[in-house]
C-alpha cells in the first residue's frame, strides 16, 4: 500500500494494518539485532565520517560491478557529488553499470577494463549471464564473481554447485593502475576501493602509494590466503598506513598529517581500534593468521560454540541477514546503517559551532564538574553514552535524545503514518501543519500526501502540548511561564514558542553540559530566544524567584537521574512554589530513578514530600492499538501543588 493509499484508507483498513504491524514483536529482536549489527560496522562509520570530511572527494573503484548492488560508495557518490573512476571488466555487468551511472558522465568515468600488471589484454574468469537468478536458485551476488584466478571463482561451489559449468574465460582489456591514471589525467586520489575477488593484493602492489597517497584505501581480504593477508597489511603499513580488519574488508588510513576537517575521522579511527581487538598487532586473530593449523582448530571451536549458543535460531537469523542484504533499497539501507539523515545541509556555522572543542562547551563542562551538585553524578547519561551515541552536529537524529522506531525501514514508515493519524485526530488547532518540520540536524522525517512533513520530534511535541492544553489551557493563557527540567536540546521549548502566543518565559535547565550547549545553539538557531532561555546549572539560583513559573515539565528525564538528583531537583521546584508539575516517566506510571549501578529506586515519595499530589493520569497514546504498534506504554502524570 502506498503512502497516498494509506492517507485515504478507512478506519477499519487502518486497524487491519495496525493489527498486522503488531504481529511484528516475534520478529522484532531479529530485526533490531540486525540493525544494531549493521550500524556498528566499522566500515559504515568510517565511510560516513570520511564522506563528511571530503564532500568533493575523488575516488577510484576497482571492481564496481553494476555500481548499485552492495556498493558501499553509492550513497556518497550520489549525495556528495563525488568525482571518480569506476572499473568493471565483465561486459554484461558493465552494461548495467552504464545504465546506473551513464547520466553522471560529467563527474563519473566508467572503464570496461581490468587492472593488471601490463597494458593489453589478459584472460579473465567470470560466470555466464542468466536471465533470472531467483528462478535458477542462484545468489543475488552471482554476477559479482570475476577474477584473473580461476580457482577463486570455483571456490564458490558451496553456493553454486554447478559453478564449473557456468565458468567463462574471456580476454579483457587490461591497464596498469598508473596507465589508468595517465589516461584519465588523475592528479589526486582521496579514496581507493578494491573488490577484485582474490586479486586485491596484486592491484595494491601496482599502486604507487608514495605518489597517490589516498587518505582511505579499502580492499576485500576475504579471498586472500592467510599469508597474503599478512603480506598485504605489512606492505601498506610500510607505506605509512594504519589498518583495521572488519568483516570481509580491510580499511587502511594514511597517517599523513590530517587536514583540520579530518580530525573527527582520525578520532573515530582510534575509537574503532579500541573497540576492535583485531586491530591490535598482537591480537589473537593475527597470531592465528600466521599459524594455519592452529587457526583451523580455533575456527572449529568457535563454530561449535556459535551453534551451541544460537541453537535452532541460527539458520533463521542467517536467513534474515541474507534477506536484508539482498533486498533492501538504497534508501532503506541508509535508514538501516545511518544513525541520522544527513541529506539536508547543516547551517553554515554548525561544523564550527557544534564541535567538542568549542570553548563554550569546554567552559560548561568545567563549571558543571566544579559545582559538586548531586545532579551532576551520571547514571544513564555517562561519558560512554555520550561518546558512542552523540554527534553534536546531528543531535536530532538517532541519539540519546530521540529514538526513531528504526527496527526496519518499511515498518518505520507505517508507524509514523499511524502516529501522525492518531495525533491529527486529536489536533483541533491544526498544530501539525502550524509547527512544521524541516528535518534539520539529522532528523528522520517523512512525507505523506495530505500531511506536512512528519518527524518524531513534531509528533511527540504536539501530543504533549495537546495534553497540557486539555488540562491546563496553555495555548490561550496570557503570560504563560514554564520551567523545563531536563530540557535536552530544546525540543519542547521550540515547539511551545511556536504554538503558544501568550508564552512569556520558557526556561530550560539540564544537568548535562552537552545538552545545555546544544540547547543554547538550537534555540538561537530557531529564533526562539526570547521568550525561551537556557540557564546553565551553575547559574540556576538566578533562574527565577518563587512564584514565577506556572508549571514545570519533566519529560523522560527524572527516570534517567539518580535518586539524589531527583531529590535535589524536586527540592528546587518546591522552593519555587510551582503550581503544576508534569512528569512523563520511562516506566509507564512508575516513578523510578536510575542509579549509577543500574538499580532502580522509587521516587514517588519525593514528589509527595515536595507537596504534590497526582491530579491527572492519562496514557501518552490512549488508543490501545496505536500504543501496541509504537510500543509506547508511557503515561502523562500531572501533579498539582497542595501546600
């Protein structure tokens, strides 16, 4: 069903779709595990950071296939307007490459040649073309098998039993790497990607690394022998490259002095090396590489352990992995592998301002650490979380601030439509259209006919504002004054400024210096300050006098604080004599703090001791079907001051 059909579907049809979607929990862990695995791949992360540091990169790809099937460079080539040369020797595959990239002739050169040790023609082995891979029970990567070495093609007999009968040997045009560069007038290469089915080391030896010095070189080591793998790494390391093995590929980074814009790439490289024990020279894997017999014994033991651990699920998990890799579209693949949507440009100042080295952020970190306040003791929001999951530039993507339902792209699109339909039915003031969404700062957003652009930020904000308006009449209230504890990047502040014309003051406070830093930038960028403002933690005593605020909100924040931190915040709220307090916990209607050791502690007695009693309890999503589909069992808990 298309997005257009969804938007006009009757209620019973929508309910049927919801019912079908809610049958997905049995598959959820499988797809979640796959997504997290793909997201964690070193190559995906490195290429993404390289792409940002080199928006106008020049690349050479040896073994391009059709330029689409499992090509890690495709998204960057199309999105960043890279220039380069794509090389594919197999004639019928090259024709598909021409179909896919023929329209980019102004920046992409296509070569139907093989990179060899001499110019001329050389024998090349590949598989004969077929009309329908699926009908013949062949893998989708069937036509990606081609090599100067016959034995490398024949080794795929496990997946293609009649591979020998399908084998074809042809004479293909051959160029050395240097001849190719001379022919195309190549003066600079930023990235070289090689997928040569066992001839990767041979190609690498033909490259004058002293002359070309690509910052990043990627090759497939999977078909190389253990000895060749070791020799290839040594060759590259001798030429000033650091290497990381991950999956079937080896990633190589030139250690030449980085350009300032590449600093993040080098920082990520070191992070991945710390995460990846295989990157260490003394790692067990490298020891085993030099000892083939020991490697075989260790490999057999590892496979036995995997079978024992995975049990009967092993085949099913493998099936879903294969399905995902073979049938996802480029857009779906990006949604699976990217933590945020960076297709929209950042503001001109974002690269400089939203930097970990920004003096303002450094100052906030120092001041918060010196404060000694209990709210600065980390539990959920610790350094490991921030380092691993927060990119300051793309804070509205998948980050500690926002979860986007990204288990599976097609399900994600359906979920956003159902969520939008739910909110629209409860939105008499048409806030969805009025507030709008531009997808800035990595926000995943979707277009449906008859709807504005939709995002999690927009839907959550409108839903929360509608709750507050139903019970407190905030949208028509003059001189409205709100305190937001744990304001994050300023999502709710931005939306309240848009929605409530009578808003007089919206004060954002947060115990995480990164949140305060981003919130200052974001509200300034959105033109929301004033009436919105950000008060740093060490200046919080000057935030307001008692009786100033009409209401305080805490959305998914207390549940991520320690008990002592919640106690400190509530004591401050009590001193300010705020009449209404909205808490949205992470645990349905349970008020549980999160201690540094992972234990939970009930803080409801603290709320009551501060003089508040529960006045309204309402599901965040009061439609059971929608609640089950989105897996959001949260409750709005509105407390009123009684003393």
